[in-house]
C-alpha cells in the first residue's frame, strides 16, 4: 500500500487453528507397535506424551510450523539527482511452534528484523547493503525432541540453531 509517493507499507497476517480431530489408524497402529517394542519394561514415556498417545493425539496441534504469523515492511525511495536511495525494513513475527504431535516441546514466539539500504545508480545498476536477523535473535530452525526416539528418531533432543545476524553487500547489474 502506497502511503505517499515515496513510502510503501506492506502488512500480512496468518492464522491456523489446527487441532487433530482424527489420526490415521494404520499409522497410529504402526507407532503403537513400535512403541511397545521399544518400551518393553525399560522406558517410561513422559506423562504428557503418554496422555497424547492415549487419546491418539486428538486435540493436539499439528507440529513444525507457527500457527500465527505476521509481517510488516516499510520501504522508502529517495531520489537524489539521477540516483535513488531505497531503504527497507522488514519485521516478522512467528508464534509458538509445536515440535511434535504430543505438544510437549514448544518454541516460544520469535520476532525478526531485516533491513537494507540500496543505491540505484541507473535503471540496471544497484548496490545494496543488507542485514538479516539484525538483532541476532536466537531460535531453533528445527528441533527433534527425545519422544521421537521412541518412534525411530534421535536418541536425545537435537536442535538446529537458526542463523544469527548476517549481513552483506550486493551488486546487481541487469543486462
């Protein structure tokens, strides 16, 4: 949306209210069989995992994505003689993310800020200085909780940390 001739605002929002209503019996039976084989007298499921399993995950959230997202961008173009300076800020919010079907492991919401400043020298030549995750927010891009071990996953919680602050310079020439 153009706020002025030189200022543009972008806004987006996403919301997913996911609840498992029914779990595929064939997959559940396979998981149950695997569970019994792996836990025979040696492993006790965490209480929340056992409860989720007891009701075939009904009512639990779908895992591995944020159920609420929002983003806002603001871009300004400033003509300076025959050149243009373009500044841009992007803010993104990702709500809670459940890492597995039992809903026990949750990544709390994440807020990220990206920014850039560009110099348009001509219609086909641009130089840009950019930054991603400008406030160096720490969060996991992927996570495999211990509960997955019982169904063929990792033996320990395994987290993959998302990239911290990154920045760079970009030169773009259109032929």
